[in-house]
DNA sequence: GCTAGTCTCTGTATCGATACAGACTGGATC
DNA sequence: GATCCAGTCTGTATCGATACAGAGACTAGC
């Protein structure tokens, strides 16, 4: 059994408080006594104040949670998520705070419990799927949090860092529309919960529950509405999960239709790369010159020559953690909108004259 | 102030123990009383048992630490580290355990404190630099850990997952030697602590403190010794940190020497890619046909056509976490050696006849 | 010589829960 | 009717520290 602080106190013949001070408040005791205490501790093999007990008494833990409302192992597969994590890590480093990654079990009841049990001082919520239940639990616990997805019902005091999803998506679509494309497919993650992969019929964009997906689809639609292409004329392809292979599978059949789209707008680079994969998988003579756009500008996008919308991933993570660890006094400053930019590469081109 | 468990107990008129049981041991009380308690808790806004207090009393935390003996933000930059993390995450997910990423301040005293203060049940130690001090602290705390770097002084009971670094490195060098290369440079991370970037003189490989770097250099040397090329004839290039740009910088001057190497063996893919960058940066007419090998086989290696030694990254992380969370009864089973394989691509070729 | 003030150190209360032994009921068993 | 037992619930001890008020000892200042 490891000795406790009490054991060290007894060995030296001082009070528990004094030993505690030797570790946490060196100015509260003479240097000489402090050395005697630390020596005794070394001799006894005292491992230093128990972190859990300390946290309990102090009322804070010294670590922040990062919540992915999806499988944790997925987070490391998604290049954008990894850059986000790097940003959070950089901020955590600056503040001497640890990062707790909490895996969420598939069942919501279990997932709630996981969030309830996380020993953290606050959360960075990286939005992947529906997060409302998670925010409920966090609020219930009275913990601060920073969200990265804009929500309509967000309280004015809720901290947020993100981009104008709709405007950013619109810029990509405007580029495509400007190139003359009118038969267009939109491909996105979790368009409808539990909908199968592939094209689906959607009366309107309002039906999409996932806020980020919804906003991006809205942005795409905005640009096409402007050139006279209505929502009903757009093909929407659902992908269950933001996965390259899933996107390839879901989009494979798209180009064999009677009047195939000439451009595909993807809700993320990962999906866009999947679409490119599906095209590359076709025999060379049957490879239509489809324009493809992505979203995020992950490192792989540049290598693939993918036209995409850049958003600062690492910055997003860094600012999320900073907002959490060092909250601005001004509530308005807790709402950060990051810039985006359309990056045109060679995956997009004018609509071919047929 | 959030209500405590006591407050709920008072509200319902039962003992604290019973409320505790309502959450943690539902079989210990009648379903009907449990419902009454949970209802009251909801009404009072009780957030559920305080995770810290619970951990203190129970004696365990429900999370494992992942220790990178380098900057935490660096870990997310290194593709191999990310795959390792993904593996740890997958195992953590299976066990319902969280992962704590602990940033280590540059000063060792502070770094020790960070490890002392981490609220975890054990550590996966991902070896980047010298880790001995970290293992000391972990042992002192009496926590279990799994290491991924073989150390000479490892106790028989210490859990480990890794590869035969020396043999794996040797396989890459044997390939290069077999292609006829005799003037060769080895480039590695942290060959000597605080040594400047670039070629350095090293009496022997034993001087290298970092165990992984040392073993890989040894493996390289082994293969060349076999074809009559001694240690003194090998150029060793130091890179401070496993970084692509740093490797490019450190190796840039290498090819302007009177008798430049015809092959470069890198201690990691990241470094090898840096060497390729340095070559690509030269004007086309002055680009010698250098053979380059890497180590790890990260995703980027395939795209770059890099010949390398594959080691299973995700598997390594997964097994590290499994060994920690579900220790084998048999001590020998706690020592896992993973397979490696030489992957020959087009970054290596026969030595050019000049 | 007396009041203040500074350094050190102590003692008690507290953080918020869980473990475990034991008490109380009511029904089954013989 | 005594005994046993399973099902519920309570009470006390405990997990391992930190906060905070305050007690002594000493040095200064007047």
C-alpha cells in the first residue's frame, strides 16, 4: 500500500497541512523543513499528493474533455478532426491542462452516462452528429463548454467557434454554377438519420437534422437558386458517416443515370475524395469529366488537386480550447467566426459541351 | 451551487447510501424507490454522482493516460503517432475507458509533476525521446504501464508492445546494400541530445541515448558491416525532432559533398519524406538519383512511392491499451513483438554506374 | 516595554461520494 | 412458533487530500 500524505506527516512529526504545503505552497513553510519533508517522502516512497483527492478538495480537475459525437476511433481517421485535436492540444499545452477523450457508447443512455462520469472542468464539443443530448448533460453538470457547430437555439452566453457554413458552401457552389454546371449532385454525411446510402428524395433542406450538414446544403442550394436551378432539380446523395469509402460506394451509381450530373458538391473533403475514387475506379474510356468540390481543405485535398473551401482546422481547435480555458469577459467575444476561402484546384472545370 | 447526493437523500427522505445505490447498484433497492429518487434528482437538478468523489472512494478513475515524451501538439502532426492513438482509442472504446492526453512542459521538473498529477489508472508510454524519468514517476505512483520502446533494463514483469527495431532496420539496409550502394547516409531523430542538425561524427552507435534510434541505427550498420562497409564509413545525419521540414533542411547539403551518398536510410518515413523534399527542391538537372528508405509505412509513404519498413501502427496502439486494460495472467504474454515487413517501392533502385 | 506585523506551523472542517456491516420486514420452511 | 433467508434500507467509517482560521515565536518600531 502506498503511503499517504498522513504517513509522511507522521514520519516527519508535522501536521498533514504542512506536508500538503510542502508540495502545493512552498512559500508557506521554511525551506529547510520543506526539504526534510520531501526527503522523508522520497524515503517512504510517497508518490506525491493523490490527484483525485486533490481534485475533489480543490474543486477542479485540470483537464478538459473533447467530445466527438461519434466513435472515438473515427476521430483519428478524419484528417480534419486530427487537425482540430492538434489545435486543442496546443492550447492545452499552453495552459498546462490535460485533454480527456471520452469514447461514447452507441446507446444514448450509456453515452449520457459517459459524459456524466467524465472527470473534466469543461468540454470542447466537436460536432459530428446530433449533439443536443450531450449539451444537455453538460449543462446539467454545470460545466462550461464550447461548441463548434452553430445552433439556432444557442443561448447568447454560449461560447462558440466556427465558420459561416452557409456562406462558405455557397462560395463553392457559386464557383460551380459560374462554370456553367446546372445538373448537380450534392453529397453529404447524415442527410437524414437512418436513411440508406445513395440518392434520396428530400422535400426541403429544413428536414435535415444535423445543423452543419443542413447549413452547407442550404449554402449550395442558395447559389443554384440564383441561377434558376431549384432545390427539386438537385440530386442529394446521403452517406452514412463521413467516410471516403462510403462516399465512393454511395456515389458510384450516380454517373450511370440517363442524365448524370456534371458536378458533385461534397459536404467534406473526405467525401469528395471518395467521389474522386469512384470516378477513378471506372475504366478510362468511361470516365466522365465531372467537377468535384470538397470542404475543409485537409492536407490530402491539395495532393489530390481538389477544389475546396478552406477553413482553419487547427485554429478552430486552438480557439475552442482557449475560449474554454480563458473565457473572455465580454460575452460577444465568446462567439468567434473564422474566415473561409475558396481554393480552386483542378478538380473543377467548365461544363463540357456535349 | 449544484445539489449533492445528500440533498437528494434529504428531499426523498432516505439515506445517502440509498441514493448512491440508485445510481450505481440498482439491484440494491426497489424499483419504485429508485424511480422516486431519480425523479427527485431530476427535479433538483442533481447532475449525478460527482466523478471525482466517486473516483476517490472507488480507488480508480476509469481513464488511461497516453504519454508522449515530446510536445503533445507534435503527436497530432506525426502520422504514425496518430495511427497509434487511433489504436489506443479503439481499445479504450471497447473497455469504456477514457484517454487522457497529458502535455509535458519542457522542463523535466514540471514534466514530472504533470505525470504525477495525471488522474489515470495507468499509462501507455509512446516513446519519443528519453522516457526513463517518466517511467520512474509512474513506478513511483505504483501505476501499471505499457511501453512501446524496448529498453535494456526493462523488468521481466514490464509490459511491452513493439517490434524488433534492429532486425527491421537491417532489412531495409540489406535491401539497399543488395542494390549495390556503399556510400550511404543514415538520417535519424535525436541521434545525440542537443547536437545540431546535420552530419555529425559519432564514434560508435552505443553513444546514441534514445533506444529506438539506437536500435535502428544498429540495424542499418549490421547490414552494411556484412558487405564490408564499416561504421566509420557511414555518414550519420542528426535531425532534432521527427519533422519533415527539419529533415529536408538537415539533408540539403548532403548531396553537394565531393563524394555524395548514393542512398539515404531514414529512421522514419517522416524524415525520409523530408529527404525526398530536399531532393525535389533541387533544379531538375542537378537531381542525383538517390535511393531513399523510410520506416513505419505511414499512409503518405505509399503516395510518395517510398520504400519503407512497415510496422502495424494501429495494432501497436490497440495492443498497448489492451495490455494495460486487460493484463494477461502470463507475464510472457505481456511482451508482444509485432511483425514488420520491407515494402519496396520506387524510391530505391540500383546504384547508378557513373 | 508594548503593540504590530511577519513567518511558520497546527487543527478542524470539508470536498462528495462508496463500502460494508448490520437492522428491519415479511414470507417460506419445518 | 422458531428459524432462516432474501430483499431493502440505514449508519458509520473512509477515500486522501486542501482551505482557512488561528496559535506561537520573533523581529520591528516607537
